[in-house]
């Protein structure tokens, strides 16, 4: 250590006893602190660079807006779209090291949307141009009579600059009440046991009726963003569900130990077992050490929860984000319509397992104190722009839903939906057209 550095150490540590053990530490900091500073600075620069590259990557995505119409006599159940979601998992592509750490690559996603105006409901899919033909082929495969038409982005009729000037809105992102390995209510549970013929009751019947029975110049928008993810991440999510099942069943949590951990555990347990045998004596054949078999008792609610978790995680899952918007001219946004925006999704809730709720940080009627009006305006602008950008955020954002849950929330209405507001195709095309455009 230089003489000047020693003087500095003695100046800040005037007590000889403290100096004796701290001088070497401070010398190390003074000598190598610059390296730590450079490492931190490089990490910050890299994070800023990655953020910029990620924005550039997402901004370069070109989207296609497809309106899907299905004839009223079509007999497909939500199982058809459930199969489609599983097939659309094929758009996932794992990033290599260069893409992940230098190019700002984000795994592809798509959006399933419902636009409702007075007496009319439109089903629209927003897909990246690169995957358009693949997603269209899957739709035609599951719905041979479907009519798919490219349309304009319906959100462009509105501008965020006109919020609280030309129009008002209520918006929110829906969150799950509990952990995402717990299921919501799915289409398999919608059945009218008293019906003589068609026992299945489509939940979209109530949703469409609620969202289309509105005055002129008002709209309801539903956006369900879906991102297929890496099987490794799905496996981690499944393990969380399995751990919860074990917990509900009263099992001891599994502690995964490495080889050295297992050896150490065996060496420590060996003397204990010898001492236990010495005290209790040898165990007679056919005799249990605990006296009688002790099976854990599981309540009916926990048993149902275990079955629900197992069913969900066994299907795999997708990262999902759901947005709701209700737009109305200034002065015409009323509380009953705000209530129906959330109420239409309550039919998917299972209160002993999982349910939807308005995101506390995104609902636009949320802030009630301290600069309330300005904070509400900022939330309105943010949720509107995120809807318009189809923003799903980072790879980790969103929560996990299975294909069965997704098929419950959004599926093309067939004969089970009697709502007259649904736009139908007049005649099925029978198969995908020969001139289906492919990306270049």
C-alpha cells in the first residue's frame, strides 16, 4: 500500500485495533474498486443496449388482422379451437445465444380479439405476417367452412390524444386471484343437465349478449394475447403445481439433493438409526413401527383442487395477458357498463380454485386519492396504447393458461351460440383457398 493510502486508512480508522483487521480490506477496495465500477457500468450499458434492441425488434414486427366468420350450422365445439391452440404452439422458436443476448429477440405471440358494437360482434385474430399462412391453415383445418378476411386495425379509429376530449374509456388487464397452476372454469363444466338434446351451454352466449346490448357509438374490446414458451419453462411451472398437490395431500416436500448431499445425509443418518435400533430393539416381522397405517385425510375441497391442478398442468400452458376496454363518447361512460365489462368474465371463475379480477395497477377507475384525475388519465392512455400495440411485454410477463382454458375464453361461435349479433359467414369455402398468401 502506498504511503498516501495508508494515511487515508488511518484517518478513517483512528483506533489501532480496528485498523489492524480492516486495513487490508480497505486496501483491496481502493486497489480493485475501479474494476467493480467498470463491471457495473458495462452491465448497465448492456441492459440499455438490450432494451433498445428489443424495442427495435418488436417495432419491426408487421401484423395482419384477420376476421374469422363461421356459419351458424357449424357443429364444432370449443375442442376444435383447443386443438388449434396446441398446433399454434409450433410458432415457438427458442433463441440462440446471439439472438438472446445481442439481437433483442423475443418469442412470437399472437392476439385473439373480440370487437363488440351495438348488435354486432366480430372475431379477429392479429398475427405476425411471418406466421399468417400457418395460423390460417390451422383455422381452415379445424373449421373447413370458415371465412377468413383481412381487415384493417379497428383500434385506429381512435387516438390516445382524444382520450378525455372526444371519448372516455374504462380499461384494465385481468389478473388471476391465485397462482396460475390453479384452473379457472372451462367449457367442459358448462352443461345443462335438464336439456333433452343439446346439453352444452356456450359461455360466449352471455358474453356476446352483454357486450353488444349497448348504445350507439360505444364499443367493448376483448384482447387475449398468447405466447407459446419453451418446454423447459413449462416443466418448471408444472413442478410448482406438483409441489402444491403434494402439499394438499400432506406429503413431505421433496428436497432434491446432489450426490454429495446424499452422501452427507447418509453418513449423518447412519449413527441415528443405530442408536434408535439399540433403544427400541429389533423390529418383529410384520410389525409396523408406527402401530397402524396412517393415511392423510384430504378434504373434498382439497381433493377437487388437486384434480384441477393435475388436469391443468398435464396439458401444458401458454403465457397469456388479457385486456378489456369499454369506450364511449364523453359523458356517456356509465358505471353499469363498467360493471358488465368485468361481470361477463365472472362466469369463468371457480372460487375454490382460481378467478379473474381487474388488475389493481391497471384498472382505470382505480386511483382515488392524490392527483386522482391525472393518474386515471395516465392509466387510460397506457392501457389503450398497450392494447393498440398488442403489447405482451417481456418473455416472463403474463400468466399461464392451458389450451382448454384459452378455448373457453375465446372460440369462434358455432351453432351453440344463438346470439344474433355474431357476424356469420354466408357459405363455407370448404377448404383453404389455393391462392393463400405466403410470407416472402
